[in-house]
C-alpha cells in the first residue's frame, strides 16, 4: 500500500506486517523502488495475494514476486484487463453499489462466502489517552461536542478540492450547531488546512476549538470516537466514523455517496441534487465550471439533516 494510507491500518491486531511504499514508485514508474518492493515481497514467500487495485503494475509486482495465487480487479472502462491475475473480478467504482462490497468480490474469488461490510479501525491506547488529555485541557467531555472536518480532497494522483464545501459555509454551520445544540465544535484536519481552521475559528460565534494541523490523523480519528457527531466533506475521516459506529454526516458534491458510504441510520450524507452529479469517481477529475452541487447546498439544509440523523437514534440533548 502507499505510504499515504499506512496510518489508517497501523496497530490493527489482525495485520502481521505492512509493506508500504512512496506512491511515485508506482505512479511515476520509478524502477529501483519498484524492484525493491518486489524483492521484499519475494522474500516473504507468500502463497496468496488479494490485490484491491486495478493498476497493472501492482498486479505485475505480485506476479514477479512469485506469489502463485493472485486475485484482483480488472477495469474494462480504463482498459485494465488483469492479465497478471490467476482470477479476476470487475472493478465497479462508478455505480451505486457500496465500494466495500465490490472489494469483497476479491476474496469471493477464492471461495469466501461472507457479506459482512463492516469496516475496522483500531485506535491505540496512547492515542485514546492523548484525546482524553486534550479534552480535559479545553474543558470538553465525551459526547458533548461536534467534530467538523472542513478539508479533504487530497489524493495520490490528483487533488480534488472541489469536494470541499467551503469555509464560509462551514463557519455558518458551526454557528447553527451552537444555536441549536449549545455544544462546541472541534475542527480537525491536516497542516495544509491550517488557514481554513483559522478562518472558521475567527469568524464563528460559538466555541470552536481549532486543532487543524495540531494533532495527527490517528489522534483525530480517536477523537471521533468521543464526539456527538462528525460532519465532514467526502474525505478519509468520514470512513473512520463508519468503522467506529459514530454518528456522521458527510457532505457530497462531485462524488457518489452511494458508492462511498454504506446504507446506515447513523452514517448519513447530504448533497444538492443537480442533474450532472455525481461526475467524479476514482478517475481524473475533469473539472467543473459551476460546481452547483456544492455552492447551492445551504448550511440550514445540512443542519436539518444533522437533526434528523440524531433524532432518529434519540440522541438529542
């Protein structure tokens, strides 16, 4: 897996070893790094490879590593036929089918008959302790704050910042959350998103604790397990809430929420229904000259969806 996603599975007790690599080794066809990875896999003497990626260089890597059974995807839309696989199944990223179920088609090739779609995320004890220390320091208690993650859109191949709802709208939403629930908001995100956090915190009327760029992704993920609800764009932290069974509302624009989120009472999504959306899924984003799916979505609409999600589980204060 790429280095960029390693942090999401570190510490998981079901994983014995992680081989990660800089993304350019594959995307930019850096031969030396590619060969190093093949050699590392070859030394492992693995019997089976489940390859959750349709990139032919990744599939070739497992073939050259001498792994006899290789199960993975082919992608007819992108002309990726899966020629180095011993068995293959179709990659279906542009449908309303939840992507986790599509991933499970790969172990099904090997005879697995399950249908459990639950995600798994394991925060470490030190991260949970760090969260408790932060909450104590800022005077907040478990289940008595919202987390808002206003960034995202950063991908290995291409940054798609069009998936961000907008700083002004998140600021307005923070004010609405304060008025409606009388609860504070914690902002989380990466270092590159620090300006977003500063603007929201400076312009919000209620209590906003800006932790953007100040805590790691894993600490932020552990904090999600302590919040009343997560509100985010279509971004990585969204999947953490799903995995941990925490209430969440994800704001969607160009991408397809039905593909990226399971059917759930507590993990909901909201979007402005426009005739050209969704227009982006697992490919190069071609751009948009209006982005109505995001610009026309109003904070009050998002607030209404938050209230519906919380009231459905009788969690209103």
